[in-house]
């Protein structure tokens, strides 16, 4: 984003950053002044204003206090989160942004938080055949913004279990799949991420064949998230959550070890590239 970019071409994060910059300059504040007022560095503010980093709720609220804008920026940030997601998914997103551990199991598609841009675009095109190109791009950008949780001072620990079908189902063509698998390999180098593949050779999963996500928190109840064709559902019942955690332990036990999972992904990546 630069001074010559028409506002209508800004993505949501760029528009938010441009609004912050415009009001900051109107109040005759430097980035350092705003940083002192909000508790963030001027480098952080520069990233937000350029649209390269999603602002935190704390920063948006701090802007409202510093600018005297009465909740304007907190509201803008909330609408960024809500605008390009189904209404039933928004409560999950809010919890995902606060979780200390994210445990995911997927049966057909690579889990959303580690999808590449092209992979996500192909998924959304199939799922929303009547959507405009702009609408699809908004959804893609919203999905990529979920990665912002790893920019937190204390990022969550992510554990991913993918059924082998997720890696062999061709989404968007072989190049898209190759890039997606390459991204998965890069993701596994993070100390915050563990990835296992449940191979076809493991037979029928020892537990539910439906995808699910478990979110754990330092000082809040653990939450189970499941999804159907008509929407998502969250459940914090101790009995239901304990059952899901037992299922996850079984899946981990039957899945390939992380190093063997990486070896399988590398083999499939070579196949896609050839």
C-alpha cells in the first residue's frame, strides 16, 4: 500500500491501517506518541498502518482512547473479523485468538489456519460457486488473517492431525497442492507446531470420522468445536470435551510419528511436482 493506491483497492487490514494513520496525523501524533499511548512500539504501529499486521483488540481500544473516537476502531476491528466469515463461525474465531493450545483433526482438507492462499481460494470457489471474485478474495484474506494468532507474544501451540486423504485430495491442481505441502513442511519447523498424518494403512480411525477442533486455555474451560453443513457448534461440557480428548489421544497413537509424517509429505510433494 502506498500514497497512490486508490482506497477502493485496499484490503480490510489496509483500510484499517489507513484509517489509523489518517486519524493519527489529524491529531498531530507521531507513531512513537501513539505507541506510548497504546503500549506498542512504533514498529508495530508501522506494520498495522501499512496493512501488514492485524491489530490486536488492545491496540484498537488504545487507539480509541488516544484519539477520543469512542469505540470506532474497536468496532472496525470487530467488523473485519466478522465481515468475511459465516456468523456461526465468529464465536469460534474469537476463542481461537485466545487459545493456548489448538488441537485439530481433519479428514478431507488441510486445516484452515495453515492453508496457503491458492489452496484457500480453490476451496472457497468450490464452496461458493455463485460468489463474486471480490467476495472470494475477501474470504481468502479473512482465512489468512487467522495466522495472526502466531504473532502474539505468547502464541498458541498447534497440533495438527491430517488424514492422508487431506494430502491426496487434489485441490486447485497439482501446483497448488505442491505449494500447500511445501507450506506444511515449512510450518513443521516451528516449535509451536506438531503435525501428524493418519495414513490409509492405519485402517478405519479408532474414533470419530468427523473433523473436530479442541481449544485449550490457561484459565478457561476447554472447548470442543465441530462443524456440519448447517453451521458450527461449540461445546464446553466436561464429559463431551473429555471424550473428544480421549479420541484425540487415540488418533495421535494411530497416526505416524511427526518425523515419519514429514517423510510422507515429502514423498507426496515430489509426486505432485513430477
